[in-house]
């Protein structure tokens, strides 16, 4: 177990915040398959002020997701202060501040990773949130803006001095976006320089790489994003590998399809079938990776509009596989 403030979290693998991916349904499924902690999609504090309904939808937390953090982004302390009472109504276990997002739309507003270029403003924001939050506050950063301005260590120390309870670091620069390799050495340097827990993030795609990330970085916790796409069971595999050195192989195709249907059912329950199925297509596609005939299934998937259609597709996949392989 580790502790972020007063929140105890198992030392296995957490789910990274992922806008448009890690919604309630995704988080619930990952939690069910062993994620020890989840972080919600980033929510704009200014959005909570100007178009509250859209942003408020992102604040919901169901009991099965806990412990969970709500992640906020913005560039003006006054909007954080305004947003906090609304955010706290959802009773998040933790509040995370996004200081690592590289997306132009976000950095253009001086939010996300742009705050790493402006540590004074970042400090004002961190202090403001810490002051107004009864729950622990954490910050998520990158390695730095670019290779010529790597400041994760100094920046993290400044954040620690503002009273935050943990820091997550994705070992890439803003200019790298998602290319190249995450630098785990810089995470180790941050860990060695701080007293608060450090959460390591970037490029964990297997139980073996999860263990390696713990070994290389000495982090208190690791966080998995893309490695969970279409395979939420990676969290229980990681937990098992860390504990015993062994883990169950990926589930059978039949079981994978069942998990996918469960996931999509949840999306539709939460968002309604119309919107739900639009978003579900992108999720469903990820569960087909490695399946014989995946390209054809993906193509069919891109046109699905109702839950019963995806149910039929799974039945057809089952029949195809039964005919091709003599059963799953
Ligand atoms: C689709 C997508 C959306 C993301 N949205 C967020 C976000 O809302 N907040 C955030 O801090 N990071 C976000 N990230 C970054 C991830 O949290 C994570 O730092 C990054 O993917 C590296 O981890 P990984 O290699 O395990 O995927 C996003 C990443 C992806 C791929």
C-alpha cells in the first residue's frame, strides 16, 4: 500500500487520465480488472464556469471507481477556486491538476504543459487548490517542454513546496507528444529528489515492463494509459506478476468479446445508446486486435449504431472462430 495524503492505494498499477477514453465505463471496467486507482478525464475549470453542463458531466464518480481522482486543467487560479466547490460535490478522493497536456488547444490557453514553462503561475494554481481542497491534491507533469528545457526535477520540488501530496510524471517532453520513448531515468531523478510519492508513467504495455518501471524509477506507483486499450485485464496481470512473478495469459477470444460487450453496455447505460454507440465504436475496435479477420470486423464496427448490432457482430465472430478453429 502507498498513501497519497490520507488515501491508501494498493501498490500495483493505476489507470492514467485519458480524455475521450477513460470515461466512467472505461474506469469501471479497468477497476474491475485490477486497476488500483483511476483518474478521470481532464475537466476545464473555465468550462465549469462558462458551460457547466458539459463539464459537470465529466465530474461524476460511481462507488466502483474509487479511489478516484478528478483531474482539472486551467491557467487562472480564480477559475480553480470557483470550480472547486462544484468538483467537491462529487466527493473525489483526490484532485489532480494537469500540468502535462501537450495538445495545442490546451497549451494555447497557458494550461497543461505550458505551466511547466511558467512555474510561478503553476505555483499560484497549486497553492490555491491545496488551500481550498479538503482532499489531497496531486499534479501531473511531463519531463519538460523540450529537450532544451528539461525541468521536471526543479518543477516537482516547487510543487512539493506548495503542499501537493504526490506527483505523476510522464517521461516525455511536450514537443515529443507521444513519439519516441518515455525516459524513465528522469522519473528516477524526480523520485530521488522528493519526499512525497512519485507516480511513474509512460510506455508500460506488459506486466514485465510494469515491474521494470518500478525497478528503474523506484516510483511509489506506476500508471498505465494506452497499454490498457482493449485489454483492461492488464491491471490484474500486472498485480499478479508483481506479487508472484506469474500472471494469467490474455483471456480467450470468447471472454474478451464478453468483456467488450460489458464495456459497451456500460457506455450505453451511461450516455444513452445514440451517443454511447458512437463512442463505443472506437473502444470496440481495440478489443479486436490480433483476432483473425480483425480488419473486416473493424470496418463493420465503424458503422454500428445500436447495441444489438454489436451483439450480433460478436455472435458472428464466435461462429467464424468456431468454424475456423473448431471452437474458441
Ligand atoms: C487518448 C489520450 C488522452 C489523454 N488524456 C489525458 C488527460 O486528459 N489528462 C492527462 O493528464 N493526460 C492525458 N493523456 C496522457 C496519459 O495520461 C499518459 O500520460 C500518456 O498516455 C503516457 O502513458 P502511456 O504510455 O501509459 O499511455 C492522454 C493520453 C491519451 C493517449
